[in-house]
């Protein structure tokens, strides 16, 4: 059974920083990509950032220049460093991974709240 466990969410003032972590465990075959989505109340779940096994990184336009995704392949861990946070970044952040043979898995989500 594959599990993703996120940590690092919380409450921060606008302009502050947070670092999210996500550790994958269980029987995995070949991870193609890991990354983060977020979902604000009443809105769709949107991609924030993704990083492939080869190191290709994609960011949503809204977070470019403020967020940085990184990955520790040996530890099956992905990080999201979030700087210059804005109230509109407030959402539940979900970690995901795409395994080449098993498909997509999701974490349980971690709340990020940015106060103005």
C-alpha cells in the first residue's frame, strides 16, 4: 500500500514563508513525477508545482518566482518552499506522485493559511 504523508502547513502572515514536505512509502515501482496541487474553498484543485524523475520542473504562473519545488529521489520525498506568501495562497495543499505502473496517489492534504 502506497502512502503519502505531508507536513509543514500552518498559519503565516502575508510575506512569510513555509516549507511543505511529503514522504512516500510503500511498494513503488518507478516514480515518474511528484508534486503539489492546492484547493481553496469553493474552487477546483489546481496544480502548483511538479518535478519529474529527470528533474524537469513546472510551476503555476501564480507561484513562479515565489515557490520552489525540490525532490530527494532516494528518500521518495518532495518539498515545496513557499516564500512571499499571499492571502490568495490560502488553500489545502495536496502532495501527489505518479508511478509508472501504479498510477497516481494523493496525500491527505495540509492546510496553509496566509493572513493579511
